[in-house]
C-alpha cells in the first residue's frame, strides 16, 4: 500500500513539473492535426505540420492511403507541401493510436502568402507592421477534404494551432501564454470538420525579445563603464587635490 502511494505521489509531482515547465502534459490528448508557426517580425517563418494521414485526407483532401497497414512514401508527402515561397526541410513518419502520422517542416519566405499553397489554403494570413506594434491574424475557414471511411474517431480528437511569438505579446485571444511566448488555439476535430471558423489574433511589440535583451544588456554595460570612469576620475581628482595641499 505504501509503495502504491509513493508511485501515485511521484506521478502527481511529475505532472505538476511538466505543467510548470510549459511542456505538454502526458495526460493531455495529442492533436490529431497540428500547425505550428515560428514567426519572425519580418514575415518569414518556420512552419511545422504534425498530423495523422487520415486528418490530412479528411481536412486537406490529400491523396494519401489512410489504411494504417499501407505504405506511405515520404516523397509523396513532400511533394504535397512543396510550392513557391517555401522550402520543405524535413519529412518524417510515425505511428500513434494505430494510425500513421506525418511530420513536415517548412521554411516560409512570407507567411502572408502561405495560403497560396494547397495545404494552407483554408487560412487567410495577415501581418501588419506599425511603428508601435505588429498585428498578426490567421483566420482558418472550412476544410476542403475527402471522406475517410476506414478510420474511426471517438470524438476526443483535437486540432491545434500553435505560435511562437518573437517579441513581447501585447494582446492575444488564445487560451493563455506558455513558457517561451507560445500561444495555442484548440478546436475539436469534429468542429474543424464541420467548418467552424477559428480566428487567431496576436498583437506584439515591433522589436524582438533578443533585440530588447541585447539593448538592455548593452545599456547596462555602458552605465557600468560610465560609473567606473566617474569613480576613477574622483579618485584621481582627490589625489591631485591632496598633492596640491601639501606645503
């Protein structure tokens, strides 16, 4: 009995530690479909798509085999995400819940033109750069998929959109901010299949966190150097005054 209690306590502490670190809890359902954007203030971005093959077919109409026993060619997945303004940097496959999953990473030259690619055509992207702020908005509309007959979802599946914000967040309509300026929006897969619109909004500082940190660090160094110079000057001046006062 004591051993069981110890295991339960260890499990609870582990879950709390995961939550405190901003890492996804192992008890939270993994997304059936996920888009993740690492945004830069100039509009460039790195985009990761982690999704089951079945969700890519049902939501984006990709012609891929949904049978978990069927072979999926990574070259076929790569071709579906290739297009002008993007560079596919990696494609990998995995298996979870008896389903195939694809993991695709892309470098994007301009996130505002991402909707020109078929996998992201269901979204409209807006990035407005002003002197005092940068506004980003992604509106996810109806899917353009095909029927999936050989996959049974139990209703607990979710769709996730995550963003890594490069500067201080002034406003957002996500559920909350995770460690590292990460925002996340979620929607049940059933609602996404039904075409319920999802509106992602972020308002951020026009200077990156790295730039602000370097600026603060540089200012601190300059202030310390100035203080050191003043102390040296006072010591030298005091010495000269004492020397002049001698007979």
